[in-house]
C-alpha cells in the first residue's frame, strides 16, 4: 500500500470510523500476508493459517471471518434480487451451487430408512430437480426463509421419484402399514402373536378379506437378487443362497448309495432260490407265474418264496450296526 492510499484511509477515518476500521484491517492483512510469505519461505513446513493467526492475533482473524460471512450473505441477497428482476439462468445456477449442500443433507435424512440397494447419489440427483424448482418458484418478498421452503420441495421431489420407481400401488403400501400397526397394537396388548381372526377383528374385516390382503402384500416383500446378505461379515448375494431344485442333493445321493450297498449285501446272503426270486421279480420285472415256470414250481410256491425273502431282507437291514464299519 503506497503513501497516497494511506492518506485516503486517514481521510476516510475522519468521516466514517467503520470504514477506517475496515481499511485498517485490509492493511493489516496485506502486511500479514507479506510477513507470512517471508516466514513460509524460510520455513516451508509452517502452516499458513498459523502464521496469519500469529501475526494478526486471534481477535482480528475472528472479525475477518464474521465480515466474510456477512459479505456472503449480502451477496446472496443481491443475487436473489437480481434473479428476481431478470430471471437469468446463470444467476439461477449460482443459487443452485450455493444451496446444493441442502440437497445432500435432505437426501441423507431420507435415505436413512431406505433399503441398502437404494443409492444416495440417485436421491441427490432427484433432489437437485427439487432445488431448481424451489428457486424458480420462491418469492423472497413474502418474507419466508428459503432454506425451510427448499428442504420441503427437495424432500418432495425425492419421494416423488421413489414412488415413480415403486411397482407396488400406493394403496397396497398404505394397507401394509395398517396391518403392521395393527400387529404392533395387538402384540403389545396380548403379549403374544395375534391370530388371523384377532387381526381381522382389529382391522374390521373378514377372514377371507384378510387372506386376500396377505396375497396382495406379498408384492411388498420383493428383494433384489444381487443384494448382499450380511455385508459387514463378507456375505454372499441372495441369489447365491437360493436352492437349485434341479441340482442333485449330495447328502441324498450318499444315503442312496449306502442303502443300495446294504441291500446288495443282504441279497447276497439269502439262500440261492430266494435270491433268484428277488432278482427276477425286482430287477428283471418278471411276474410270479413267469418265475414259477423258470424254477419249475407253482405260482403259489413262488409267492411263498418271495414273502420269505422279503422278511429275511427286512430283518437283515434292520439289524443294529448293519452297514457300519
């Protein structure tokens, strides 16, 4: 600052003490900046904010911060006034940038109670449209605080976008909430899980209507197959936990193999004629009469041999410890 500027500051001080104080603060910051730059060059690891605070003192730094906040507020008021007069898009965009943190705040609050697969970034994108709409429709002359008005519009835009993506009708969602509240009331009153009849009476509907309502509410229980189960424990997706009905059950396969082995061992221990009857009847699919012709005996005799073989096999398979080893 040269000598002429210092004389101007002195002249202003005689007419406006506030102006003098502001100019003095500007001079102090200019001198502090030069001194901080000199000290920073001599010691590059020194924090610049610490240097300014050390040179000016904490009092002047706080006064500068307050004045900076006041300047921003005055600038926003002037920006609102200019936008209200001309409605330029550039001024609207500056207002959007200034109030953008409101969108992030509201999106975070709304996203707290939503499922994990809902991305907060999508909520913020919807909220930006709500903020733009709030800026375009806000009337400063009515004396309302813009932040309060904008938060309502942002929240409304986010909720509208969520509803548009919901495949479940709003009426079904409303009835689902009614059922949940009724279950909570009855559970607290009865100290147990209420029956369908008690729930229907609480909702003032019939049992048949309640069962129809259950069928409708199944739509609200859909989940994403790629949603991770227990993400904090490194869990897998829901799709990986679904059973494959076409796949072979390894446990059932082992049990079947073991049963076949025990049955083969038991058949091998039968008498020769009993073993022939079992083999021809169960594995060759011959009738009792056909087996009688093969063995040269009557059909009734084959029936007796078959009954005896089955009883012996049943006894053998039911013996304790059979097949263990």
